[in-house]
C-alpha cells in the first residue's frame, strides 16, 4: 500500500499555500457587466466565421455533386476525422476534406455549382439556371447516397456540405436520426425516395423542384420533382417523411442559426 512506502510525505495541513493568479488575469479579459459591443474581435489565423446562409428560395434547381451507391455511407467518409480536426474552427478550410476518401471530385464540383449560385444572388445571368427565373429559383448541390450517416454524431458531416452550397441529401433512407437532424439543422432538405437507386443518379444530373418553399410551408410530405439526365427529363417523387413543424421552419430559415436569430 502507498502508506507503507518509506518516502511518502505526510499531509502537512499546517502549511499555507497561496495561488498567484496574476498571470491568468493578465491574459484573460473579464467582461461581465462591461459590455463593449463596438470592440472588434481579433481572430486567430485559423478561426473563421460561418458563411451566411440564405432562406430557402421558392424553387430549387439542384445538381448532383456526388452519387454514392455503397450500402451504407459513414460520417467518417462524409468528412474524415483525425487530420481534419485542427480545421474545425475554420468551416471553409474544413470543407475542403468533404468526401475526400470517397469522391475526391466532390469538392470541386460543389464549388463550381456554388460559384453559379453566387452569380445568381448577385443578379448576374448564368446558364446554370436553364432558363428559370433567377429571382425565384436557387441553385445548389446535393449528395445522393443510399443510406448516409452511419457512425459517430459528427455535425461537420452535414455542415461541410452546406458550406459548399449543399441544399439537400437524396437517399433511400438515413442511417441514423442524428445525421438526418444535422442535415436539417444546416438548412438542407432530407429527401428520401425508396426507388432512388433505380434513378441511376450520376454527378452532374439535376433535380428541378418547383414550389419547394410553399410545399414546406403547407407541410407536404410528397414533393414532385423533375430529374434531368443526359438532356432527358423524368418526373420523380421525393418525400420528407416525419418532418416536424420546427424542422420545416429551420429549413425555411436557411439553417438553425438563422432560425434562432429571427
């Protein structure tokens, strides 16, 4: 036992110990009751704000940035851990690793789609709209996976898609409720379609979803859409099963941050 060791010092309650906290006070700002809202925050080189997200447009024209036909897609495949952990305070830099182990071309595809959406928001003309009205139709990307979200509850698995302009996941089913919740909280539509594998979606295919904002406001679960592949159009049905009123309001607002800011 420890008390049998010869050199263990005995307790010495008679001694007084003083803690010098001057070094701590010199480096930490105590702002309680001393608000200074005009003071500019100074960020470290690897700390960045979240990109602003806009409310859900009236219509959506989405392009597949990745199509994954594995039986299950894990959150570690959606965004690796380990080597990416130092970038968790930098959303844009972290998003560069999204799907890097599964589809290295996902990020450049998503960025190209986001560039067209930025043109639309700026009021510039873009062929990506395919003739649709840029004032009412938003552009974005989506990930198709048969069963995404297995594994750890990694919020970045969804947030990285959103930072890159993602607007939806399209799947046969979600692997976990927590991943689906993260998709919703980041303002993306959690679409399901039991027969999505038969659609044979490939990167570059498009989904036009008219009146999606009105459908969410009404509480619709069945969402008609048009799948555009190789110049051909096909009517398909997307579903939003079990979506709560609060979840709908979060997506309508653009993300959970916007929802709380209202």
